[in-house]
């Protein structure tokens, strides 16, 4: 028993220095790698995106002429939009008074929330939109005007 204990202690002493000298090192990119930011915007509220299962990511470039509107609609998953040019006005089921978002701002719209986006300005609005959707789900579904008087 004593020999077995001494043997285990000796093995432990031999392994301890090896375990303490293991360090992580960064692995920089290699070869010809270029990264291009498509959009960058800040939100005013925290954003959390979760799914109940496998998901599809769709990234779209949206260009809206002055006076254009998306019409009322919903998405079966989270929408995260970054305004890259001009401005858009957003109405949601919980906020019928339009809120304007300008270039450099971002907005997250939870799944199932009816909303409408409009370009109320005199110049074109540009938006990069990312949808996190259930696999095989449609990107959008038309909805009734929840702010109609």
C-alpha cells in the first residue's frame, strides 16, 4: 500500500509541472484574408436572440425610395436591422407613434411583433437586415394595421 501511494505521488509530481506550463496562444489569420463590415449600428436596448431549434440566417440589403413603406407584417423569428444610409420610421404593435432610426442606429424586432417601416424622408434609405428564422419558415407574413384608428 505504501509503495502504491509513493508511486502515485511521484507520478503526480511529474505531471504537475507539465500541467502548469500549458498555455494558450492566439492563432492569427493566415493567407489573404479580408474582412469587410457590411453594417454597424448601436441599439438603445439589450438584444438577445434565441431559437427553439435549428435556424436559418438571412441577410438582406433593403433600399427604400422616399415615401416607400413595408406595409404591416411580422416575421417568425428575430429581425435585427442596421440603418446604413438615410433614415426610416418604425411603427410596432406596441408603439404606434413612428420612431425614426438614422444611419448608424440599429433596431431589433422580436419574432411575431407586427410592424411597419417607412421612408418618410426626401432621400433613399438603406438598411442591412438580418433575420433569424426557423428552418423553412417564410421571411415575412402580412399583418393587419394594428395602429388603424
